[in-house]
C-alpha cells in the first residue's frame, strides 16, 4: 500500500501500469528518455497494450511486434539482419497494420531483409515478392502456385490469395 502513496502528476504506479502505451506516451510527453523507449511499441501497432500487461497474455503476433519494437528502439545496427514474421497482423486493427507496414519499411530502408508469412491482403499487396502455396492447406495443398509480384498473382486462376488480392489492387 505504501508504494501506492507515491504519486507523479496525480498518478500512482497502479494508475501508470493501467495505461496503454499510447496513453503513457501522451502522459509522459515531457520525459524524453521514457517516450523514446515507449514510442517504438506504438510505432509497431502496440499502442493499445497496457504497460502492466503480462507478456504471457500477448498473442504470437503481438510478441513478434514487441521484439521488433525492441530492435527498432536500439537504433540502427551496422549488420544486416534477416527478419521472419509469422502472421504478425493477427488481431491488429487496420490503422495499426499501416503502422506495422511502416516499421517493415524502416527495416528495409536500413538494409535489413524481411520475410512475412501472412494471409492479410493489405500486407500481401505491399510485398516486393510473393510466394503463393496452395491451392488449399493440408494434403491437398503445399504446391507452388506462383512467385513474383503481387500484380502477377492476380492472374493465377487457381490462387485463392490472388482472387482476394484482385479487390485490393
């Protein structure tokens, strides 16, 4: 209980831990070092996560984005890194998907490579290169249907991905 008596800007530690990342960035706007540590989480679409939220409650996609934010928060690495993401958009709002795509672009601009395993057509349409396996999953799938640009994928009649992608390109 004593720890709850310590207050900063009318908030105790319980109040702070109950803030989302976005709320904390706004609340601590004048604490530059703290904001620099929180901002990468917001930049990868994790602004809604509570500061006190246990990491064990994060989805796989959220956990991947925490790792990405950690990397981005450390600044540029001299060494190029290959990043592999498996369904990183799971559970993300459309607005947050755009934030995540900007983070991927930042990695690429800094000389890193990004491989994304994804079903979200908003992500697929932004890819430089697409590999489509199918036509379905399981023992009736797994065949290489296409590899190339997203624009080329929409011409493949057997591709369910291409069918959905047509509506977005």
